[in-house]
């Protein structure tokens, strides 16, 4: 049984396992660092860190909102102003615009 892209079920399971191992390692390292955090960081500083962390999490949700629609709108306007010759293709610009707010937020 093969999927649409030509990869079999075994290949998909292997890729999923690699991804899962990465997630597990990340979570295990976070768990193992808890004693270090509790000994080295006082509660007031840890609270400030958590407040900043949650603020950036919220910004990562809010900032990219509507970015794809805005890109397509201004791409069309630029295409009209240049007479059909656009400075960038939307297929290459869209993923970059979707990632840029995440890169500045650290998500």
C-alpha cells in the first residue's frame, strides 16, 4: 500500500518515529533541567521569565493573523503598478511571510 507521494506506510512510520523521538528528547531535557531551574533561579525571576514567555506566545498567535491575505492583496497591487511584472512570486513569498513573525517572536 503506497500513499500519493510514493512513500509507503513504513517510510511514513519511520518519519513519524524520528519526529516523536525529537519531541521526547526535548521534553525529557526540560524535565531534567527542573532541579537546575529551582536551585539557580529565584521565584521572582522565574515569574518574570514566565510572564515574558507567555507574552511572546500570545504575540506569536496574534502577529501572523491576516498575513497571507495582506500579502496577496499587496502583491496584486504591485502587479497592477508594474504592468504585470511583479518583484516576487506569491508562491515563494507566502511561506516567508508566514514565518517572519514567528522568527521575530522566537516560536
